[in-house]
């Protein structure tokens, strides 16, 4: 997986100082590596969802919309699926985290022109968060 686009985005925003290409590629590769590592089985659904959501944000920043959608859907699947890990003492996923993932996924759909799906996800995010006035 090549993660070069975020450095280009930061360069356009004026934050580039020469090291970001390698740094952001390294961050993204570490996150993917974490998911592939056997130790990831020890992570809670909340933690795994955070990793997928962060990868989705990187992909969104690079305009890799299909990949971003896939990452956000994986994150949502993790927060909604029953926890079947060895540890049954995992806390529930905070509703704020679910709302943020829904909002981010809606943002990607908005950029792709699927405004119906965007509106649905934004409204769902507002409902989950308990703030109906987020979507007009």
C-alpha cells in the first residue's frame, strides 16, 4: 500500500517541511501492520475500530474514496458486532466514536456525489450522538 497523498495535501496547505512524505507513509504502514500482527487479536473492538477509522481518514485525505469507505465500514462493523473475544470485560463502544465514524463515512459519500447516502449517514450520526441539529 502506498501512502504518499497525505504529504501532498499538507504541502498544499503549507505544512510541508520535507519529512512528511516518509513520516505519513510510515504511520499508515504501521497501522496496517498492526492490523496484520497477531497481537491485534488482543485489541478491543473500540481500538480496532479506531485503527480502521484512522486509516480511513488517511485514505480520505488522499482522495482514495473507495478505500476510505471500506475502512469506515470495517470500523462500523467492529463497533456494532458482538464482542466474541476472550475478554468479556470490554467496555461498550462510546456513542461519540460511532457518531464520528458515521459522520466521516457520510463525508466520503458526499464527496463522491452520493448525497442521499451522505444525508442518511449524517442523520444517523446525529441520532447516535443525540444532537439532531447537526444535519439541516
